[in-house]
C-alpha cells in the first residue's frame, strides 16, 4: 500500500505521523507542501476526502491567519489564502485511496490504512 503524506518536516506531529507509517512498512509518497503547495483543486479534493469544510484545514494560530484578517472569511477566501500561503494548511494530511485523515494525533491516520 502506498499513501501520500502532506508533510512539513519542521512539525513534530508530521514527523511522528511519518514514523508511524514507516514503522508499519507503508510506502509513503511525501509531499512537502511548503515547497510544493497544493492547488486549490487539490485542496478541495482533500477536503472532500476529509469530509470537512475549509475552516477545518486552516491553521488559525499562524500569524499569517491574523495578518490576513481571516477570522470571518468564508471557505472560498480560506482556500485562496491557503493556496497563496501554504503555511496556513493544517498538517499532516495522509491520503490512502479516496480517504484522508489529519494526523492530529498521528494515530488518526490508522483509520484509513
């Protein structure tokens, strides 16, 4: 089985999730989303797999969130902000087939493996 991990190596939860997958001998396709930001279409697809609105995927504690005045933004504005500022994307995200989970906590991803 191969899964895709939207990964930020500076994030401890992202590193823990990657290790959890490797410990189970799961082949991981790593997307360092800060270097290779997902398109708006990809984010919409991920949200569909997560079954969540854009507001669930945005990091509200990032300074950029406040700087851009996103507290009252709708999903469309949040998606545009995440595309332009990938640091706003919650991580890690694991995709297996047509299912995705946020790795917060890392064990959440086991539901789709």
